[in-house]
C-alpha cells in the first residue's frame, strides 16, 4: 500500500493539519479541554440548550423508557412514537405540512438533492454553500454550477441561458457557516419563481436564532413554503441535540421516504434524542430571553471588537469571524487565545478560500457578560497589523 505519510506531512507544512481535542464536562461555555479548564467560543450551541437540565432529563427519561438506540431504519422497525411526535412538532414549528427526520444534516442534504435531481436536471449552488450541499450535487449526477457568493445577477443570467428541459434546483445556506452572513433569500425566491426553479434553503445556523420565535432565516425575511418549498434544518446547533430534518409539502416528504438513500439505508436516530429535542424545541420557541441576550452579546462584541481594530466580517449572527488572512497567522492567534484559557477555532483553507483564514468566534445565550469581558481582553492583545 502506498504511504499516506507524505500527504500528512504536506498538510503540516502548509499549516492545514487538523487535530481533535478531548473535551469533558457538560456542554457549555466552560469545559475541560485536553485536561485544562477553558472558556469556549467555538460551539454552535447558540441558545445554550445542549446542557439545559430539562433537555438532559428528557434524554435520560427517553432512554429509560425506549432504550439507547432505535435498532433499525425508519422503514423497518425504527420509527418510534418520539420520532413521529418530533416530525409533527417540526412541521408545526416551520409552518409546513410535513417534516422528515434524518440522522445528520449532511445526510439530509445528500438525501434531498440526490432524490430530487438526476443527470437530466440542473443545480445552482452558492460558492460558499456547505460541503454537504456540494456533495449532494455531485452524488445526484445532475449538471451543477456554483455562482459567486450572493450574486443574484450572475445566477439570473445562468438561469436565463439554460435549456428548458429537466428540473432546476437552487440550493443555498440561509446563514453561511464560516462567514455568518445571510443569503439574499427574497431575491433568490423571486428569481426561482420567475424561472420555475425549486429553492432549497439549508437553515442550519438560522433556525432557533433568527426571526420571530426563532423561525430562522425565512422568518427573518417573511418567506413561507410558497417561496421556499424545501427547508433543511439541523437539531445539533441552536436546538442542542442531534440530527436533522427536511420540511415541505406532503409530496416532497413522501418522495424522500421513497427515494432518499441516506434516509432509507441507515438506522434511525435514538428515540431518546427525539424526546429531548421535543423539549428543546419548545424551550427555543418559548424562552425568547435567550435570543434577546444573544442579540445583546452580538451587538456588544461587534461594537467593542471593532473599537479594538479587529478585522471583523459583516455578520449580525452568532458567527463572528475575525479575518487573519494566512493560515499560519490564524493558528498563532488561536494559540495565543488558548494560552489565555480561551478556545476559538482557527478556520483555514480548504474550508475557506485561500488568503481568508480566520478565527471563527461563536456566541451563545449561555455566555455571560463576564465571559465576553474575558474574550475581549484576550483579543485586545492580538497583533492585528498587516499579515506578513
């Protein structure tokens, strides 16, 4: 077998090598990382629900009543009452007729795109879409192109030029996971309507956080099922548990049950996780103070970090990137913060484009003002002059 070592060594030399951390303790801002107490600003637990005692208790109760695992796929004997109740709750939360659970957001995007599109169809993706949307496009066999980030004019020209045969699907993140900005959803929705294209929005980082009652990016812009027929959401971010779902029409969900291979051929999530998510979904809807506190933290971070001269990117979401430029510099900044007891993940190519490595600061409703004080103090000591 040919050695894999040269590839690994090349990653190290280009400052792209990735390593896991050993994290212990209840999920939250303060945990033990590699044996050392740390303050975390790198989690997607935006509402602070992952460690909420009520959610944890529901998980434990669900496991006691229904076991640790589902035992089989949804279409065999794995679809339990908790799964069904959660699907109905998610349909109600998103204002759609049906919702379908998937084990992960990655599997949801693979499943929905490959089920709806084939070689005769066309796909259009934003250049900064999540990797799962890109891989779903590849798996489908459809002809696809990626338009410049947020560039509706380029997308419109491409839709105008393409042949009429086959289906057309436009897929975009609602909130872009590495930049924190929002897709121009009203313009995309209008464009898709004029050209007879489906619009898929992966709102992994918007649901629970944005809009009235946490309805997400679509709620922020006042868009419904007519404008956005395919909605993908994840449960492991703002809702604090695990898994994902697709929400849409009756015929969409029935089509996915028949044809989405990442749904058909995998074990259903543990029913206890579904039971816990029912509780977290209700808390996310009812406890608006979480979103209000989070909005205050975001506004304060941007105001005070900007006053420090930090190179922020345009975002009013919990994802607050600080642009470093080179991968080596991003790593150096992350190490300096770690020495101060703060963990922030450095994001490097190929996750982001060359020359745009950054610290990806993420804020949570579980962070306190004193937590933010510590972060800002540590950030004030970063060398933010030109990257040489």
